[in-house]
């Protein structure tokens, strides 16, 4: 398998149920503060019945954080995206950005569905309030606000969407098409997604506990996470240097089921093993795995079997940060990529909250305490979605 040339990561930004920026999110992770709670902002019959991980802001407050104003209502998806993408760009601090070839590759699964739901419920809905429905609208709107004009693309492959956006962005850099790409994803909670996952009977009525033998399902969340990927030419011009590199990426499909992973974890294994091959690494080189780890019976077992097949008998530290942020669907790969970059940059391992009982099928267990000052050289981040779309990213210390 041909080894990839690594792509530099210059900046990162995120917003989630545990914080409105990277600093707040890291503080919550260090202090074991999960973002799940009763539903506060979504207008749904499931309020006080199903916990979710909402961003702790009204749309009005999100608009303030996004630095936008005006009479046009914006979807929550777009506002979350602009907040996190702007943080990533500001952290990257790229000199003379306007002179470079720039792009924005953003993922989501619900688009402006929150506004569409309100439109149909209103006695006299206005059509201008539903023009944001399709998934690509928020991508174009955010790209315009950030001045990223040369290339824009929207990816929607369920829960692997953001990871695929980052992988695609890396290819644009590696092939010399763009100099700078902001890549990741965003998703807001909607009644459609909450009702849909509830119909699948995979939501936990309590706070989720990924990879625990007594797991009952997932908690839905919302948020956004983005990385700034840059060419080697741009990387050497950065005053603060790069954060790390994306050294490997792969997408695979197990073609098993529309909403379930294959029992033998074939898609998960293929994504992880291919990403490792492209990075030129062996399984023993991985120091931490940010698990997909949704907390459902099927997903955790399938991912666990694939990890056992690839890493047995020596396992790296691993955990699911969805125990903090909930499952943010199209944003999950972006948020977890940001956390993986921070793990490499600062030597961090995050706890898998509420884990108590090992799964008898698996010979390993997740980390349950926050660890700092760890020798983290390479991190594997997994994102496995509906339809069998399985993606893995490898982040490594820059040389």
C-alpha cells in the first residue's frame, strides 16, 4: 500500500454541549463534565423524557457568537459551523490568507431542517425561511463569511461525514489544488433526527455509557468541529508552527445494513487498517484511539471486534468522547478530529465516562480517567456511519 505524504494541521475549532470553544471543551473533559441534560432549546414532545447533548445557547446567542446580525433567520446548523470554523482559522493565524488558494469542505446531515420544521408548524410560514433547507446552503454561507472563495463542497455520509470531509480536504492539499482548506462538519438537533433515532430504539433514556456491557444506546448531540489543513509552503510560513499532521485516512464500506454495522466489524477493520497502511504505521505505533463508541449494542461490539482483530494482543489507550458530547452525527468526525489533534499536541487521553462493566466479548477496556502529559505520538480517530460508511483518520506529531 502506498504511503501518504502527511498534511499539516494548522488550526482547530469546535463548539459542543461541553463548551463554546476549545478551551471550554478541554476544561470540561479534564473535569469530567458531560454535556447531556434535559432538552432545553428543541421544541419536541420528548422534552424531559430523552436526554440530549445540546449546545448551551439559544439561536440568538449563537448568532452573537458567530458575529452575524440581520433580520434573516439562520439555521442552527449554519451558526454552529461559523463559530467553530472561525475559531479554527483564527487559531491558524495564516499570514496573507487572501493571497492563497482557499477552500471550505464541510459536512452535515440535517442542513436547515430546524427552520423547515418550524415553517411547517407555523400557521403562515414564509418561504424565505426554508431556502436554507438543503445541506449545501450552510457550507456556502459560512465560506462567504470567512472569505474562502476558491472551492466549496458539502459531504453527507451520515456519521462519517466530517471524517470524509477532512480526508477529502487532505487530498486537495496533497494534489496541489488548494493551499488552505478548512474542513470538518456541523449538525444541529432537530425533531426529525430525534424522532428517527427514537424509532430505531437506540436512544438511551439515561446518559450513555459506551463500551459498557450494560449500555442501552446513544444520546444525540449537536455541535461543530473544524481543522485547518495547509500545504507545506504555507506550513513553513506560520508564526506558531503546525499543530500536528494528518498522516493517514481511509474510507470503507461493509455493505451490511442501512443502519447497523456488520457483526464481524469488517468495514471498521478495513478503514482502520487502510488508514494505518497509508500512514506507514503499524498497530503498535498508535498511542490512543478516539473510538466511534456510540453506546449502542451493535456499534460498540462491531468496532470492538475490529479493534481486537487489528491490535491483539497489545492495545493502545482508548475512549469514546461521545460520553461527553453525545453523538453529534455529521459533526462527530470533526469534533473528534479536533480532540485527537489536541491529544497529539498536548499529550492527552480523555476519559470514557460512566464505564463500569467490561464487555465479555472483548479483551480490553476504555480509559476512565483524564490523563495528561502522555507520550502521544499517533492517534487513530474512528467515525462509522449508517449505510456501512466507515472512516478512520490518523493524526501524528509533526516531524
